[in-house]
C-alpha cells in the first residue's frame, strides 16, 4: 500500500511567493566558466579580510563576555554608538536609543512590515523597486501601490496626485512609502534634493511613513552627495517623526556579517525590538563587537576609498563595453555610485528572451520585470558591475552581445535555470 504524500499545511502566501530569482540567477552565473552580472554581490577582492581578522581577534581578547554571551535585542551599546558616530560623520543626527541593530537591513524591513502592516493596509513602492521589501509586503497581505521614478528619483507630482486622489475618493490611505533615494536598486537613480524635500512635505501632509533604504549611499564614486531623507527631515516641520532610515554594512564591509541597522522613532523601535525578541533574540555579539571596532577605529573609513575606486573602474568598464558591443540596441542609465546599471532593450525584445540565450552563452543578469509591483516593463534589465572583475565584465558583455545577435536573428530558447 502506498501512502499519500503528506500535505504540509504551508500558508498560501509562502506557497505562492516563490524563491528569489536573483539568488538563482547569481548561482547559475557563478558555475565554472559562467559569469554573473546578476546578484548585488560585493567584489570579493575588496573584502578587508586582514582588517576584520584583527578587529575580531582584538574584541574576543578584550571583551569575551560581550562577544559570547546573549545580548540585548536592540543591539550592543557599543555597536549602536558606532552607528550614531558613523551617521554623524555623514551628516545625519540620531541617538543610540533610536537605533536598532538588525541582521541585515532585510530584517529591518521585515520587522517594520510585521509590526505595522496588517493585511489590507496600503503601501507605496517605487516603480521599479528592490524585491526584498516587495516580497515582505506581499507576505503581509498589503495592498501595494506604485509611483514612477526617473534618473532623479520619485516622480513627486505623480505621488501627490496618487495621495490626493485616494483622499478625494475616500479610499484607504497609504500607511508607508518605501524608497531607495540614493543609487536605487535596480535603477541606480538618485533622488534630487528638491524632490526629497517635496516627498517629506507630502509625507507630513498625508501622515505617511517614509522608509528610507540607504545601503549604497557611502559608495558614491562620482558627483556630489545629497543629504539623506532622515537628515533633511530636520528642516521640514513634522517630518522627522515619519522617517525610518535603514542602513547596512553588507555593501561596505561584507554581507556575510549580516549586520544592518535602522534608525526609527522610539515607538516603532520598541515594537521592532519585541519582534526581534521573537525572531532571533539579537544579532550575534561577536560580530557586532567586531563591526563596532572596525568602524570606531577608522578602519572602515580607511578602506572605503578602495571600494569606491574599484566600483568606479568597474562601472566605467561596463559602460564602455556596453557602448561598443550593444551600441544603440541597448539604452542604459549609469549611476554615480552603488552597484547597478539599469537598461532597456530598444529593439522590441524582452529581457527574458535575451536572458535565455545569454545563459546559453554563459552569462546571467536580472530581467527587470521582477522589480515592478505593477506595470512591468519587459524590455528592462539590471546589470551588476560590482562582483565580476574588469575582464569578467568585458567578457560578460561580449557574451550578452552574442546572445542579442542570436535574438535579432530570430532565435528563441526557453529559460533554463538548471
Ligand atoms: N536594500 C537594498 C536596496 C538592497 O539592494 C539589499 C541587498 N541586495 C538590501 C537592502 C539587503 O541588504 P542586507 O544584506 O543588509 O540585508
């Protein structure tokens, strides 16, 4: 007698959400002989292994109990103080009791969404936006609205119309907007100062929480910095209470540390601290101590220019390779920092059709449609220049060129992620 397979009672949202396509494409691209322009992975040659080893060794010698014992859910005081000092050096003012250390900024969105978004609550995201919070909002059962962006960030007129329209029609008002104002993922776009101020004014007028995600802000390799929304909120009456700022050490030190932080109004931080007590009790003490020391001793500040220079060179290598190989068959926006170029096929092809052939040629990238909560543009794609070497970038783009030639010649292949 064969028994029926057990039907595990997995919640519908987790049955339908699917695994991350970006992760799968990154893995396909990292197989021997393949190249990945897909994941937002830092360049491994830029990890400061020696600096981290020295910091981790020192803290374990000096403070073994803080490293190895259970610690507070909100994060160790030295880690929170290091975050406050780091943000102050970038022009942002906050206190340690507004800071919550998280296991990556991804956990920050997750706890904010868990604690504030009941099913049916309304959120606004950029079109296109990063998939992490998008997926967390979907799992929470949120209604997701979108607002367009261009190279200068959110279209604030469209946002004003969206908010005023819902108010006029007495529809449920959005509770939050999630934005990546500096070197957006996937767009690479940076919101200009005037739009940042208008966004904050709209937030005050419509009682809208602003979730500012800023993992890439310190990776500026061209142009002039613009204040974070959290910093600008000091000059817009009522705005400071509405901004929740998320930061991360993943892109500037290493994602394997899983250390990020959020700066939030105290009631939000208190609710999120309780969520942390339920999820994982706290971020690892030894890692927090190591990162705090690495930041406080100036090792991060000393190492950052190497990362910026590395990405400047890689971005330029990608820009010139795309121009010479794909020419006007591909329109591309290059950012002033961060890790991503965002482009669009101009010949009417879909990025997924190109991807299927590109995998065959031995290169991966991310089709842009996954970054849209609605109205996807099938011709778009995200190309990451941070992880591959300069030679890898040139070879990867050459492979994309061969794939596009095949597509232009009428060839089609099903997408095979192996
Ligand atoms: N926000 C954005 C915009 C990202 O691109 C990423 C990672 N790709 C994250 C947050 C998550 O980073 P972390 O490793 O800090 O969880």
